[in-house]
């Protein structure tokens, strides 16, 4: 049996088949997990439903993390479906494209608040709901980026949001550890997805990583997915509060 056999998990943040969440879902399924997906809005529903079907997964409804009632609704659906939960994968981030270019100092209060709410607080909001269903322990996983640790061109308010997200991984790990709920993040190297296409000069960033990372290439959603499977499984049972780079080693360089 696979390392995730018998485990049931919720995948949040699939937009299409290039999403990191989709790479994680495929890996989790290949290792034996049973999955449920959320989608954000009707446009994505049409994309997510056929993808879910490919992995024999349930679709538990619309979730826009700026609307707490929709978070409650999808967790209520999960409870109805399974009664308990073993893992949640949070692959959700947003910032106004106009502020993912040029100078961070120009960030507006409105976009700052929205970016932090969607890209950082939502993970805590999800942890609050997941805790109640993780009666036998569990694993919460989020996605971050090197721009949390170092200045990166154009990443701007997302870098600030990811720094806060990484700090919240540590605080959540301490709070939920006594219930054997582990909280970790993968810091992924740049991958061409819908969200990434909003970042200024993204193609240049991809090339830069290709030329300069120790492995002299970028990473794939499959590779992020395999590392995610480790975090979601009991193979990582002694690991919490960790931020692991899956970035072809770029973090040792820049
Ligand atoms: O290079 C990259 N692509 C990296 C991405 C490197 C390192 C980290 N990441 C992170 C992102 O910051 C994000 O946290 O990985 C996570 C997943 O992003 P992705 O796979 O790159 O992007 P995408 O396929 O676009 O999925 C992000 C999804 C949204 O898609 P769009 O593009 O439609 O905004 O986040 C979801 C949505 O499905 N999302 C929301 N979900 C619920 N409520 C919301 C919201 N308000 N806003 C965005």
C-alpha cells in the first residue's frame, strides 16, 4: 500500500492542470490518498470537476477565503462526507497584479489587507476548521516562496504576505502540536502557473533560476507533489513547523 493509504485530505487552490495544488493532488492520489477538492467560483468549478473525476475525488464546493461562510460550508461538507480529516493542502494566494511590479513602497492599504487576508490569514482560518475534524492528528501544508526571506524583484507585498505565512506555520505548529497536528510549508521554486503569470518579469525569473540553481533547472509541480506526499504522510511524523525548499537548490545561491 502507498504511504498515504487510508488517509483522507482536502485540496484547496486548484485553478487548472498547471496548478501546484494539482501536482500535489496527483502525487497524493498516486500514494493512495482519498481526496476532496474545493474550487473558487463557477468559472473554476468547470475546470476542477473533471480534474477531481480523474482522481476519483469528491468536490465539496465553492470556497472563497474572503467569505468565512464558504470556508465553514466546505468543512461541513467534508464532515458529512468523511466525519474526520487527515490532511489539508492550502495552495491559495492573491495580490493585485498592478502591485506585483515596480516598487513595494507603492503598495496600497487596500491591496495589502486583501493580499494578507487571502495569502496568509486564510491558512489560519482553515486550521481552525481542520483542527475540529483532525481527531486522530493530521497534517496541514501550505506553499511559500523565497521572496519571504529575501528581496525579490516584483514580488513586493506577496513577499511580506509569505513572510507572515511562514511565521504562522511556526505559531500554528506550536498550538496544534499537542493534538499531533503537524504544520509545514514547501518553499517552491518558480513554476509557470496562472498565479505566477501575474508577477512582473516572471519569465526572466524562471531563466535566472535555471542558470543559477545548483541543479541548473527549475522544478515541476510533480516534484513539489512528491515532497508534499512526504509531509502529508507518516514518513514525516517527527517534522512540524518546517519550511522545506523544493527549488533545485536555489536558496543556497541567491
Ligand atoms: O512559482 C510559483 N507558481 C509559486 C507558487 C512558487 C512558490 C509558491 N507558490 C504558491 C503560490 O503563492 C500559492 O500560494 O503556490 C500556491 C499555489 O499557486 P499556483 O499553483 O502557482 O497558482 P494557481 O494555479 O493560480 O492557484 C492559485 C489559486 C487561485 O487561482 P487564481 O489564479 O484563479 O487566482 O489560489 C486560489 C485560486 O484557486 N485563490 C483563492 N481560493 C479561495 N479564495 C482565492 C480566494 N479568495 N484567491 C485565489
